[in-house]
C-alpha cells in the first residue's frame, strides 16, 4: 500500500498571459520591457459564408421563379414594390436578373 497513485492529468499553473487574458479579456503579450502590449489579432472577413448566403439567395429565387412562373413572379414583385420600405427593398432584391433567368431556363428545360 506504499504505492502512490499518480493522477494522469497534471494540473499546471496558468501562465501570466493566460491570467491576463482571463482577467481583461484581451490577448496580451509581454515584450522585452515590462510593458503590456496587446497582440495583433488577425481579423479576416468570412468570404466563404458570404458566398454561401448569396448562392442560397440565388437558388431560392430561381426556385420561386420556376415554380410560379416568371410572369406571375414579376407581378408579385411589382405589387411588393408599391408597399412599405422593407417590401420595396425586397422587391429590388428579387428583380429577375440575367443570372436568375439563365438558371431558371436551365432548370426548367428538363
């Protein structure tokens, strides 16, 4: 019974940077001098997510055009253009553009 049980998970003391980050919520780095300077955080725009959202918008607009027909879709869009400001913005976004019409003719050409 003299064997001591060793814990496989060793606890370590958090570093100074870890403590500063937990206190202030900012990622700090200690330089050569005892002055705290915030680290440069690389901020990138999520272009992939924007591409997916725009692609889904075009797909849904194409599905609407092919399912109810381009003429009826345009009538509904023009009715929306006479409404409130959000409806007018939606009508401007839902205008049948060349990309939507090409995709709609390709999908409905079955």
